[in-house]
């Protein structure tokens, strides 16, 4: 008789549910904070990411500044930040100036 998959225990099911609830709470907090700061909120798990745009900021600077460019089109960038407005100047002095001078930032319309 072939091995049948092990059924998750009640403890495993509860743990999975707690993780899902925690994740949903984090998403809700992120949405509220983005709204408060008048920034658009995007769920990156459901959004396509332009792999070429990821390399516009060196990895060490992206990690230090908690910023990633996820899309680039004619003069527009899609930027993901965590927290929504990190202290960019602290980590990469020219980044904030360059971004603000060369790209437009759209207010939250959601």
C-alpha cells in the first residue's frame, strides 16, 4: 500500500491559521499607513515585478535603504519602500534628490 500523505494535526492547522491571521493584520496595517501618508498601497505578492528594474539600485544600497524599484517605464518608476518613507538620505545621499528630480510620484488614488 503506498504511503498516504500525513494529515496535519490540529496544532499544525491552528499554527497555519495564526500565521494567516498575522499576515492579514500586517497587510491591513500597511494599507492604513500608506493611506495615512497618502501613498499608494500595492500587494507585491500579486504584482508582476520587472527584473531589469531591480538592478537600478545596487543591492547593498537597496537593502540599507529598504527600497526597491519594481518597475520602470518612460520616465516613471514603481518603487516599493519599507517602511513607506524610509530615511533615504541617511543610506544613499544622492538617491532621494535624483528620484525627486527625475520622476513623478503619484498620490494614493485607491
